[in-house]
C-alpha cells in the first residue's frame, strides 16, 4: 500500500478519522481506507490527492498531500 495514490473522501486531520479511496492494482479496483494525516498538523479536505506513507492492516493508512 505504501506509495499508492488516491483521493480524500472524508476530511483527514488531527483528531479525525478520515477516509480515502485508493486504486489497488492487485485487486483491480478502488477501495476505501480509514486515513490519518502523516504530518500531525495537516488537514486534508475532500478531493485532495494523497500518497500513502504508512499502512496498518487491514484498512488503515497514513497519508500526505500528493505533489501535483
């Protein structure tokens, strides 16, 4: 999962459990994951492109804003 990209579908921020949709090539589809910000004070709004920097099975990821 680390390095996968996706979009925020539920606000991600400090004290919040957000949601992201990630394209998972191994399963040939898009899946929802619970998401937390990797940078403690960063808030990611709905629609923000993100990159996974840490994965905790089964469905939790830590994300940062993707560079455009």
